[in-house]
């Protein structure tokens, strides 16, 4: 699967890889998604399936759930603007 990152970067014009990094414990705690609230859930990436993270994303945003979504969006837009 790692090759897909390389293929995308080479073949998609204006491709920007964005990685939103969040600790799974915080995702479980703050997520509105019911999938993280169920006790006996299987086949969920980050819980019982090991996620594959990009090796060298263009942009990494750290979401520890201590900033508002608007603040994170502004940070992301500012970083994207550097690539345009």
C-alpha cells in the first residue's frame, strides 16, 4: 500500500498529501462517531487494525482536540497556501 503514496505524488497534478495526526485515545474520547463508543467492535483501523501512516506527507496537522475545528482549518489552509 505504501506504493500508492509514491504513485499519487508522481501522477496526480497538484497532489498534496495531508496527514491529520490524532492520538486514538483522544479520538475515542471526543469523537461523535458511535463506532468508537461500542465495547465489542472489530475490524476498525486504529483499534484492532494497524493503520498505515504516510511516510512523508506534505502537511501534518496535529489534532489533540485542544483547538477548535475552525482553528485547525485555518492552520491547514495556511499550510496549503504555501503549496499553491
